[in-house]
């Protein structure tokens, strides 16, 4: 049970002393001290009191180690986005912060993508990645940038750097949302998502390039999901409009041929 450490973390993040918290929760200061130092365990009525005050579920207070959460995840909890209340699984992310204690945006270039398979949860690997900041992004959220390969998301060009926002509650993903998915089998994939979690326990992945067939991925296979925010590329999409049109034309021809075969059969 992580209640002792979590209580101390939440109290300090609000810049409260034990005396302050005792007044605000109508609890003896000595009782709070005993909880934080693991001298005593809180009964259910006290857990309810602290749960109500911090607006965090009892399950989260006792089951989740807040010491392993990033600053953005703690802010999500404090802002009322308690994943246990939503019925989703809390997803722990290895992250880095700068000297100012603000979170960095880690960059996963093409040459580092293979290492991400084994290093995504390894602090030493994550620390080894290049980092940067984008001042126009929300500081309360966690971002990471991945260099994409292939042409399945044409007209976004191969080699573009795609930035995503870390998603903890996958049930919140909207149909048509572009996301970066990370699985142990397929690595990193950039796709348009159709959310089928409630009905089938999976996400349907759709490419912008019509030559690539949609496919489904079971939730149990997914390790991370990042919601598309923007991409950076030295190439203008307009340079590839002609090629994109050719691809769509070929796809239409393939569909027409398939329809003719069906009629003939």
C-alpha cells in the first residue's frame, strides 16, 4: 500500500504543512504524522476523508505509487482525471525533466526506434534520447516526438517528425483521431484510429494511404498510445499531391477490378 508516501506527496504539492492539512481535514496533526511515517494505517473513514479532500479515489491513493508518476500524470490526477474513477488502467510512463523541473519532449529518431522496443520503460534509454521544448504546447501534458517511416500516412512524408500527447485513458480516444501506437510486435505505428475498445477490446488502425488495408490491434498488445498533435517536415505536402492522386487512382482501379471479379463469379 502506497498511502503513506502518496499522502506526503499530495500535501507537499499543495504547499501544506501537517498542521495545515490537519485543520483542512479536521484531523489531528499527530494522526497525519503517523500515517505519513507508516506508524499507523488509516481506517476506511479516514481514507474517505482524504479521498474527498484531494479528489482522488481511494483505489488510486493506496494502489498507485505516486513516486513513479511524472509531473504531468500527477497534475492529471490533481485536476480530477482519476483513471481509477474512469475504470481505466493507470499507465506509468518513463519521462525526463529539465533543470527547471519542467518535462522535456523526448525525440525518438529513426535510428533509435529499434531500441525503443526494449528501452521504452528503461530510464537510462529514455535519458539517452535527444530532448527539446515547444513553448506553444500545454505544460500540463506529456509529449514525445517520433520520426515516422514508410508512406502509409501519405501525404505526411516519410521521415517527418510527429509529436504526440501521451494518453492514459484509451477509452477517451475519438474515432478519426490520429495516434501513434506502440506494440511489442509491430513497434511504432502512426494511424487513424477507430475506437472499438468497448465492443471488441481493440483499436482499428486505418492508413491515410488507401493502398494499405485497415487492421485491428487488441488492447492487450498495446504498450503506449500518443495522440497526434503536429508534425515537422522539410517537405511541403503539395510536392506530393500528384503522387498521392496516382495512388488513389490505383486504389480505385483495384476496387473496380475487384467488383468486376465479384460480378463475374
